[in-house]
C-alpha cells in the first residue's frame, strides 16, 4: 500500500504532468481547430458573398424574330399565319377559351394571344378575331372591349447564344414573382422559411418522423436556403462534410441576406428541365418552356405544377409523364390549401383543371442557324463574345418566320425537281444560298445557307462567293442609262461578235448563250434577252471605270475585276452581297444597309443598341426607273418569263437571271413591290450544274414568291421621265399612230430626236392598230 | 380632201380620248396598288402599263402617323420617330412615312438626314403628284 502510497505521488506527478501536457495539447489542438474552423468559416463566408453579390449566372442572349403585327389592310395568308401560330406553340381548338389557343373557320381566325413583354412594352392576353379575304385582313374585332388598331403576337424566340454551361435562364426580381408561386414553394418545400435561420431543426425533425413512419425517405429536411446552397455552391456529392458545409453556408446566407434575396436567387437558379443539350433553369424560363408564356401570366395550377417539378424535373415532366405531373401538381395544391394559402374553391377548381402545358416548347435552341450566323456577325462589331453569352441580352431581329418557312419549303420542294439535287446519286449535290429582304426597309427577312434549313455549317448565303454571271448586267445598263443624252431604252445596240486584244496578247471574244449574234436591237431587248455581246459592247462604250463606279455606288464592296470580263459577271460575290446591290436597284436608287437586327436590350428590356433605318440616294431615280422598266421586261418577255407560269399576272415583278460558264452557277435576283429575293444554286466543288438561271434559281424564287401575298412592283414615275411613243427600230420619238411605235419611258425627251411617219397610210393603219 | 378626213378623224380621236380620260378619273379616284393574293388564279405575263402608285396606307399606319404628327407638334421628336418607325413597318413604301420623317429630322436640325428622307418620299410619289410638289418645296427650303 505504502509502496502504492509512495508510488502514488510519483504516478500522480507523472499523470499530472501528462494531464497538463494533454490539456495543453488539447488546448493547442482546440486552438488550432478554432483557428482552422475560423479560417474555414471566413473562406465559406467569402464564397457565399463572392457568388451571391457578383454576377450569379451567365445569362444567354435570347434571339427573337420580328413580332407579327396584325392590322386591317395587311397582306396576310391564313395558312401562313397558322404556320406561325404553330411555331409559337398555339394550340388549335374548336372553342377558344384560354391564352395560347386559336380556332379557324374558313377565312376567319380567332386568336387568344398570350400576354407578353417585349422591348416595346407589356402586352396583356387578348382574345380577338380577324377576317381575311383575298389574302388581305378585312376586319378585326376584340372579344371584349375596344378593338385595337394593331394586335401583335409575341416574337418567336428562335435561338439563344449560350454560355459554356449551356444553361437557359431568364431572371426575375423578388417583386416579380407571383404570390402564388411563393406560396406554393413555401407550402411544399419549406413551411418555416420565413422563421428559421437557414437551417430548420423543426423541418429536420418533421422529415425524420415522416421517414421513420414510412420506412423510407419520403421527405427531405433541407430548407430552401440549403437547397440553394447545394445547387449554387456545392457539388452533388453525398457526404457528411458536404452536409456540414451546406448547413454552415445556409446559416451564413441567412444571416447576411434577406429572405426575399434568398427566395429570388432560388427562383432563378432552380433546375427545371432539359431542352436538347440546354438546361432550363429558373421558374421564368420554365414557364416559357412548358406553357409558352411569361410566369406573370400563369394561373395557380400552372404555378403549382412548376413548383411540383422541383422535386424531379424529369420524373414529373408534364409532356413525357403527364399523369405523374398531374398528381404532383394536385399534391402541391392540396398542401397550399392545408397551409391556408388558397381556399377550398380555388383548390378544387385548380385541381380539376387539365394540365395546361403547350404541346411543344415555344422556342428552340437554334431554329434558323444561317440567319443566326448573320445576326452574330452584325453584333460582333459591338459586343464581345463573352457579353453575348453571359449578360442576358435580348436581340430583336428582322427575321420573318412566314418568309423563312416559305423559303425553306420552296427550296425543299423545287430542289427535288432539279437534276443533280439527289445526294445519293451525286458526289457533290446541288446546294443553295438565298436571301430575302424587304424592298422598302432593307430588313433581312429570310436566309438560307444550305438546302436544309436546320443545317448549321458553311453558310452559302454569306460565304459562298461565286461568279455572278449576268446578274451584273443591270450595273452595265444602269451606267449607260445615267447618260440620258446618249442612251434610252430603245437605243440601238449592236450584237455583232467582236474580239478585243488584251495586254497579254490574248483576245477576248464574248459569246452569247445561244452562240449566235442578233444584229442590231433596242437596248431594252438586249437586256431582257441577256445578250452578252451587246452588253460587252455597251459596257466598253460606257467605260469599265464607269461601270465599276456604278457598282460601288450600288453598294458593292471589296475588289472588283479590272478586266472587261467584269461586264459579263466574272466577279465573285455571295448571295448576300448581290442582295445588297439589288436592294439599291429595287428601292429606286437608294442605298439602305441590309439590317438583320432592330434592337438589342438588356435582360430587363432596356434598349442598349438600336439599328435604325438609314437611307441615302446614290443613283438618280430617273435612271433606276428606266432600269426597273428593263428588268420588268425581262420578266414579261425575257429570260425570266417562265416565272409567270406560276405567278399571278397581277404580280408585277422585275428581275434578272444569271448563268456562268459551263452552267456552274444558276442565279436569280428579282423583286416585287415588297420583297427582294436572291437565290444561288450550284455545287460546292464548282462543277457544272446543267442549269441556267431560269431553269434553276428562278424556279426556287418563283415557288417562294407564289406563296406570299404581296404588293406588285409600283413604279412611281419621276417628273423628268415621260412616257413617249418611240419607234422601236430607230429609237426616235414618233407618233402613237405610226407603225412600230412603242410607249417607252424616256428621261430627257428633248434628247431624243423626232421622226414622223413615212406615209399617211402607215399613219392611219398604225392609228387603227393602236386602238385594237 | 385628205386634210378634211384627218381633221374629222382627229376630232373623233380627241373626243374618245377625252371620254376615256373622264371615265378613268371617275373610276379611279386615289389609284392605289392592290395586294396580290398568293392563290390568285390568273397567270400570264403582266400588263405593259406602269403602276405608278405604291401601296395604300393602312388605317393603322395612318393612325400612327397622326400620333407622330401630334408628338412632333408637342416638341417630342423622339416620340414622333418611334411612331414613324412603327408606321414604316406597316407601310414601308408609303411616301407619307418618309415625308414626315424628313420633317422630324428637319425639326431636330439634322438636315442631311432630313434631305435623305425627303428624297426617299419624293421617289415614292409619282413625280407629277401634288405630294411630290410639296416635297420638292421642302427640299428647296432645306438647301
């Protein structure tokens, strides 16, 4: 015992020493732990603040087509309108009762437009009927209240410019969240949200009891704040450390920010579905994706469905699993009722409704890739790529879906009838580049960079630079017609073959397509028949420099061929470049830059950039009038006349065919009063197509133009241009009664010498002819 | 004898022309182009006569132009421009749109732009019309 006693102090001294050592170590470890934990907390806090206060999300740019405006007197084909409504995911029904539906009865169409917002303001849902006759809107009538002068549909979102994360999202502020959505979220996901501090012991206990009772996990204990932290800051890893971090960060988030801030972030961040390879995030985007309308216009049952999907967007996808989605929605509505957010009537009525989901999403990731390519190029000068893919810009373009759809359909149908179009039989099948613009504004309405409209690759409309052949001839004739003292439409041109010795010793000998010479003929006829020899002679007479100047004034940029072969179209251009210069011709000699964008706004619809209409007179309207008259003659009697096998004769058009050596390229450019279309058909390997401009591109153009109601070409005659009777043989003014007299627009009539008829009999017979 | 026949024929011709002219004027007060429906039946080459007037200005565009004029009268040229841009979407070939646009630019002192718009308007009205004369006066006043 003594020994024990003796030993005891020794032992106790050692153990005291050890105890001191241990407690010191414990304190040290504790201190280290406190320091490390503190550092960790500081790190987590920095994380929380950095992400929450910085740019929380990369927002893709949304790219919209023009909003269709409906008004009395408008040219409108109801079949085309139905196609556009279908694109916007409007549902055809027999009884129109809700926004996003329409019905058609013959030439009447009733549309319940969805409420929406654009850069031009907010447009509430409205139910109206339009009556169309002969492809013209005759009347419009609202179902309730006063009828507006214009009804616009929501613009179709045809593309997005996505960040690397491929997330589709639109942001809403807390005060923009519908009360019903907040109620549904609180009732379903976190009943104590406004009471707890980020973590809810009550919620955890409630979930634990529910799970114990069920014998499996039926309820989660995570608060909305924890869910936000998990999605926003952490990985999907299931571990204790992640759970601890989640709880700590939730507490910090709750301490630093208001409940409204947290709910706003949650509502914008939550994952709610998948569109192809793009993830749908946030309730605002999900509402557009599933219902085709903005969240603010959703009814309580629709809000309940969106909230119900939080638990499993794929499992409860209303398009793929409607029964599950319906049951889940009704559970959310029941919880809302139990928690006192909605009364019994609302609960029962909402639960009785069918799912309101649109059959398909109202937007696609990239529906018109060629047009999007043009938009991106026009934006790239002003916006860095990063800004386009992260700041949620809204880009309002000029794309007209009705034009684009008809262009695609025409190319699809007509190409099938052309030899060499089949991919199976041709190693290098026919390809297409096409541009359609509005004659009056220079807006680009449709674009095809490939024969397949959805193809996203080499954009032939913008990048396939090919010899334009006879499409250049308007510039040659315009150069001549700008000299009214020397040329008019009946000036005789020689079509006799000739050779021109070049500086390299070679001889340039232009040939006509038919290999023949046609003697002397009026300028207008030489143009309409697209005669190469007469054109080359005229161009050389006017001067190559002058033709080049005219091309520049018409809007042609880049290098120009310095040789006489330029006069016959040995000049490479893309369809878009051709459209630029034909636009000037179609708009009476006014240059108007081709625009694909009207406005760009930020995510909150505040305009950042505008692309206003610009116009400048570059060619005398008198000379352009004469050229248009010659181009009209091409369509009436010349190389473009086959278009009128399908086009109604009331549709006056002007145009020009183009064919290059060995039939490598088939071109057509033509316009009515409303639309200019330029089409190229050729092969990527530049081999022969066996097509002329008339047998290839013109067919595609005609098919497209025949499907669109429009105004014919009007030609307001400038005051300096007179309609005179001119002898078609001599090009001299004469009398109406004279044989061979033809009414021709003449600029500067004093420049045209007068000749009388040769005999009284001729005069009399001519007079009789003129009457009959 | 020949002179006598020519005289009678001349009078006959003038009378018929006068009657025809009266008929045209009576039938076509405010001649405007008509929209061609996509399914309009008759095909064949269009007529050789020139359609001089461009499209009818739809009522909605007229209302917008009135709004633009009112905004301009109240000194709100930016507001006027917004109205005109909308009107242009509805009636892009109507000279009235560009005439008013020219007036807005002239009010703002942007004379080059005003001139371009007036020139555009002038090109869209037939040269011998009263509207064209009015635009020419405005253009001269700018110079």
